[in-house]
C-alpha cells in the first residue's frame, strides 16, 4: 500500500469522514477479495471443502493468529465475536449462591449483561469496582479493582481496552495480584488485537477473548477465545455439536468442539492471516510501526480537540492506544451525534455515567485532515 493513498485500499465512502474504526472496524479490499475467493472455493465443492479442506485451513489461520497474539495455537478457538467469547466462558463455568463475580463500571454493556445473566442463573452476585474517570494513573485503576476483591470473589471480568472511555487497563499487574488469591480473570479484549502488542502466554489470564474484525482489519465475524490449558476441560462452546462425542484422538477435545458447531461460513476466520499480512505490508516496520503510527495520530488529534473544546485530558497518554475520548460539555450534547451525521462525520458520542464523551479512532485510512473536519464542525455547532 502506498502511504499517499491508504484510504483507497478500503471500501469506505470517500464522502464520509470516518472516525469510528473502533465500533465495527473496516476491512481492506485486498482482504475482502481473499474472502470472496474462499467463498467461491467453498461453493464449488462444499463437501470437499468442509470435510477435507477446512481443518488444515483453520490450523494455518490459528498458527498465524497465535504468533500475532503470543499464544500457543492449542489454546485458541475461533468465535464470531468477543461477546460470544465472553458468553462462552460465563455459560461454561459453574458458580454457587453467594459467589461474587467482579467487574468494573467501565465494562462493555453486552459483556456486563452476560455477567448479570450468569450471576442470576446461579445465585451469584455481581460486584462492581468504581474506576474513576478522569483517571490520573494506572495505579488508580489497579487499586480500585483490588479494593473490591473479597474472599467470595470467584472471577474477574475486565476490559483490556475499554469501549466507552478508551482506556488501556493495566492487566499484567492486576492478573498477577489476583493470581495470588487464586482468582481467575476473563479478559474482554475486544479492542486489543491490532491496537496494542499482545503476548497472551505472558499475560497469564485464564481466559481472553478478542476481535479480529476491529483493529486487525479481518472480515466481520472473526474473533478468538484463548483458554489456558489448565482451564480448557471446563470450557464448552455455546453450541454443542458433533465434537462432543467424537471418537477422534488426533485432535484436542477443545478444537474438536469449537472448530465445528454446525454449518456456517468460516471465511472470516480463514482471512485472519491475510489481514495480518496486508496491514503489516503498509509500513516498513510492519505491525509495530502501524500501531505506533495510529497511536501517535490519535494522541496528536485528541490534543487538537482538547484545545478546541477547552477541556483537560481525562487520562495520561500512557493509558491510550489508537482510540481516545474527549469530554463534551455543551448543552447540545444529546443532539450532537445526529448533527455530525448530517455533516457526514461518523464518530460516536457516548453518554457514560452522566458524562458526554466524543470517541475518536485512528487507523491507516485516517489522516489529520479528518479530525480537522470534526473540529470545524464542533466549532460551527457551538456557534464559535
């Protein structure tokens, strides 16, 4: 890809100022072409594809993904999205009345709902750590979470990168502290793959789920669930299928169950290697350079918008990846997103705990001009 025309390699509408890569991602044309080829291959001979070709293709994709996220492929299963990954773990584990399931006030709504469902079904209780925002340091986050741990805490569900507030949580320190109390951690890593470097083996979480359709730029429907080897026997897919009683011994029960949950389009999973390779080829430094470029852009542009709106940064740079939020305190906040849509600017305006936040994202298809358009629109809407 040429640096001068990165946007041309996406199918994004050129008339739209697209500052919301974080919600659903965007898939490069080259990766979409690979997906079409796989779908054509499937339809030419469906029986041969599913019965002979699919397993080796899944193993290749899992190998590439494992290298990217720092995990043994044996610990990875494919799921369509991180919400499915969270539900899979919570529906597999057994809780008792009185058990406490800990999360934070920054947890993604869908995952929080899954946690509440699991607690209600077993008589367990959801407890919430109130992580402050604005926040001054990662130590404040760690302290807030550990403060709510009790002798009854059985599991901690926590974001790696929060959706509403765009914070990178200090997982390594938290997981190490919780391990000392024999408390497992389920990480909702929806935004992390492709935004920040991952080494899941070193991280040490019992469970980690992440999307590949967001910052990694794979097709929609590509995500993974990592399960530590000592926890795999407990985790079953949401759909029980042929793998449950398969007599095969050449593959793990974990993969026999998760790799076949019924007939579906596996092409999003199989395109993960293409997405990794296509995006890596954009810059000489590969993925580290891509992540650094996106982070530098969002840090610079959040500074521009802080100045524009005359607000203070709600967190230090160290807690930011390639998304950031800008507090918005004008009286027209409730109508702001609609007004921006009218000007063909796509950016989420989030009401979170009585605070209005504008969340900007940065990926290769974004340039500083995009954020200047947003700044001009905000100035016009405010009448300045």
